[in-house]
């Protein structure tokens, strides 16, 4: 693939650093932001207690509005199950005949309609038998299905995964860059394409869904979440060979979509070859870690529960490969600080969700579901 020279981008930034007052190239202006936070110590805010096991490669755990007794789990090969009291498992939707399972393919995302308790609507994201991305609306207890999205996938990897409703009531989806290495299909910086983006649609408008690009320059946003109170989205964007990143981005729909930098940047590191495209403000990671500490970030949530008061307002995330779990404190200027590695860890960590009370749940590809509990118990 063509590698474009980076020198034109780097020179103005260096000039600005030297204080000569030259304007940085559009998009690189955010380089004045503070460096991403890195691990600065350890902590033991909680223990993990296993609450279910034997599930098949879970990719999601969470609660449904109006159901405080059950946990809802996605199994990567294609089932949505409910884990009820006593660990009883009920299959709610079975797409195993339609889903292909690979390392990064399968049933990858679930979101409940904000009004699910009344309308029973939920949304699933999966990889179909041809390896392409599909999103559809289901109405639980009926056979109703409404296709919402089809995206041709050029490679098996980097399919993104997460579905979630934003504080604006829109359904958001994270899509990876289409796969291969170093965005060889040139998707992430092309704002006319859906790959390498955070996109959203209004599911309550009937007729053909229209998807909007909200953020671009993503590599593989496997997991993201909204901190509704602050109108922010937190993204764990999986890195290439060196760096995993956490992005903290304000929701500003009246502004042009912001640029998360890939593949011109991996984490905060400028890579040779690709340039920033489009008009979006460049967003540097709030936090990052290198492959000395893992190899695939699993983005989590800002804790808004009550059982673990020391975690209040902290963002919780981890790494699939090392099982490490970190928490950090949102800092000034959209940054992060006080990154602590937890004593607890979870091998094959695939998803961090919350129950109906906002308490932390951890899904792992080894089949386990765990809950964060106070160490004082
Ligand atoms: Ca980035």
C-alpha cells in the first residue's frame, strides 16, 4: 500500500514546540495536550467473585432495563442468554446458524432500547457467515427482526464490537478499520466510509436507517461506553504492535466528527506514512500502555455504582491478553490521572459491564462471569 510522507505533518508541530508561533497543520493542533496518563501505582479497590461459568466465549454481560434479577450474556458463537438466580441459563435469541466465529468474529455487541421494559426491543451486532458485519433490531418474545446495518468486511479482524445507546438516545456502534495491518484498506481516515469509525443512528425513525459518522480515525474500538453525566464517550481502541489506548471524547454533534488519529498515530506515537485527513480535531489518548503490559485493551466504564465508594467516578478497563485491570481518575482537560493497576485480574477479559445497580461485571472468553465486590466483605 502507498505510504505517504509524514514530514509535512511533523515540521509545523516541531516549529510550534520551539515557540516560533507557526501554525500547526490542521488536525495536529491538539498536540499541545498533555501526554497520555500511564500506570502510576497499584490499588486493591475490589475483589472479583465468579458468579457464572461454563458460558461459551462471552462477549458481553449486563442488565436489561426492568429486570433486576437477571444478567444478560452474549456468547460469541451466537446466543443471547439470561443468567437467572442460582445460575439458571435461558436462551433468549439463538443466531448460531447465521454467525461465524473467529478470534474477532461472532456475536459481538448488544444494546437494550432505553424503553426496553415496555417495548422489548434490543439490538445485536454480529459477523455473518460471509464474514460481514450485521446489526439488527429484535423484539424479545417475537420473531420480529429489523435489519439496521450491513457492512462488507474485507478482512477477518478489526470488526469492532460494542453497541450502546448514547445519552442522546441514538444507537452507537464501534467499527474497526476493516482489518489487516496499519489500515491497509485506508478506511479509518476516510470519513465517507463506515469502517474505522464510531457511528450512530436513530432507531426510532422508521424506514431506512441513516447512520452518521460521529468519530473517525479508530483502529478497532472493541469496547466503548458513555459517561452520560458528563456527555463523554470512553473508548478502548486496540493498538497495532506497540500501544493500547484509552480515549475520552466529549459528545459535540454540532462540531465536525473528531479524529482519533489512526493510522497516523498509534496511541500518542506518530507513525510514518499516513497523514491525518478531514477537518476533525485530533484527539490524543487520555491514557495508554505498551505491549509490555498487555496486547489488546478491553475498554470499560466509568463507575457510577455505590458498593465501591472509592471507585466513584473512576474509569475501569483492562487487557484481554494479560488480564490486567486498571482504574483511572478523569483529569482536567479531557485527560486522565492516577492510573492504578488493580490487584484483581481477569484472564481473557472480553467485556466490562454493569448490573441494574451500576455495579461492575466482568466477562471473560474462558466462560466466566465475575462481579466486583468490596474487599471488606
Ligand atoms: Ca488513536
